[in-house]
C-alpha cells in the first residue's frame, strides 16, 4: 500500500478468510466505496473535484452486518505514510471477525 501511495497509484490488498467466508480489503481511494463500484464513484464526483486519497478498511461477509459490507477509514494517504497503522488495522479486523462469528452463532441458534 505504501509503495502505491508513494507512486500516486490506487491500490487494493485482499485477504480471504475462508473459515468465516469473509474477504478483507485495504484500499486507497477518493471515496469509501469498493473498487467494483467504480461507476458509482464517477456519478458522485466530478473531474474538476480535487479530492484527497484515503486508505479504507473493507470487509465483506454475509454475517458482518445487514448490508454484508463494512467500510471504515484508516487514514489519509499522507498520514498513512507517516506512521504505522498495523495495530489500528488489526484491532478493527478483530472487531469485525468477532461480529461475524457472533452473528453466525446467532443464526445457528435461530435455526434450531
């Protein structure tokens, strides 16, 4: 991510968590939408907009929440380069994975 930001590129890192059926992304973007919604981003912003890039943490899972998608801002690109956000990311990820596990268990109890 740091190399991409330094080069002025938009980047995405993906982690699949198979035992929880979840996918986690770390993406830098001008808006908090996953890359696959690029068409929607074009509808929201104008070419003349001078927007700052930020790094977003994204998790997708049927069990993360009702929308099956959670997006949170980690940092502005420039700040991301200045300090280590590993602990922040790990803490956020643990909260999301705990929510997924809890929601999966709740679903299982309802089925019984």
